């Protein structure tokens, strides 16, 4: 990951957040699915809403 701050306000290496990408399966790819969903997870607690600017 780049050294620049993330949208959470902290550099990726210092962040308490985990980042995941969900890709199409082979089956849905064959059906034309090209969407990728990016997820941000805060494993220490439950979060409801956006983490943008949270500086974790």
C-alpha cells in the first residue's frame, strides 16, 4: 500500500482497520460480473456507518 494517508486519516501501515476486496467468483465472472467490492473492517468493535475520517 502507498505511504499516503487513507480516507480514514491514518497511513495504512498505522491503521487499526483491515481492508478486504471481494471479487467475482468464476461462476459470476462467466455471467459477466466484473464488480469488485472493497470493505473496511474495524476488528476491535462494532461499527455502524462510515469510517471515513475516523483516524484509526
